[in-house]
């Protein structure tokens, strides 16, 4: 998150003049003024990362769209958050993500943010099937800890779990292995969570936007409730 000063400045946002404080990002300014800019890698508790590119906006004079979460607002800027070009970019990006993700609709009990990807795909009507290919995730089904399900087939490499573990908890229990298509989330030496620095706080579950990390206790409880109801 940006450090803000008391200086009030002005820029043009979707055709209307708006005020902002020095140090605010375009995403913070737009959100504060009621603009719903989609994101997949953003968590207000974490340092802006700019990985998912869903939050890109057009700034007059800039050669290419910029990530609003990492771009500091400048006085006098003319910013567009919903141009035809930007909306097309977002839909195509979601189509690519959906093509690799074997399941979009997951149980909301998996975690607080688990519906974010599915909600965006629905909002942008990105169920087109235009793209197809291999899946990069590999679920850690052998990790039998009772708290966290590691269903990495659903992972989109937003790195929110890695960052919340490091920035909020200071545990650094999970990290990123490999690069490109072979990138995946893992523990040190790619082992089990119980053999890592993980304290099972659950922060990684609650920030995951796809349900790739899930609350095993909540899912078990729901299953028991269903069995009891039958």
C-alpha cells in the first residue's frame, strides 16, 4: 500500500476530475471514487505486485496500459479504467486463465476469497473455450495435514499465498519454484507443510482467489452436516 501525504491533487478519471493524495496509486484513487477495477493478485494488506495485469488502465500519453496497483497517480493525468481496449484485454486474459484451470466453481467454504476468479470469469463472459492447453499446477495430495488442502491444480500463480505468509506472518513457509509454465508453489525442499515453517494460521487460505488452498476443517464439517442431514 502506498504512503499518502496530506497534499490534495487532481486528475481526470473516466472523464471526471477527482482528487487524490500524493503517493496514492491509480488503483487506490479509482477504488476510492467508486470504480470497480478487477484484480487477481491484489490484497490490500500486501505490497502491490502487479502480476495478474487485470487492473491495467489507460493513461493518456503512455505507450501501453499500466498496472493501476503499482502506478502512482500523477497530477493532471487523464486515466481511463473501462475503455473497449482495456475490457477486451481483461476478457482475453480471463479466457487464458480459465483455459488452464480445471475447475472454476469451487465450494465457497474453501476460503474467504475462493470465488474471485469464478466471479470475474462470469462477469466478463469468459467461458468461451477459445484456448486450450496443458495444466501447469500439480496438487499436493500426499500432504495429509488436517488443516490446509493444497489443490494446486487450481493455482493461477498470483503469489498472494506466498506474500501473505512472508509479509503478514513472517513465516516464509511457502515459496515459488521454477519459472514460466513450470512455476509452482511449494515449501522449502518441496516437502509437506508440517515439515516446514508453517504455523497453519490459515492466512494463505483466506487470500487465495481460486480455492487452490482450502480449509480442510470447514469442508469436513460441511460433509458431516450433509451426511447427518441424509
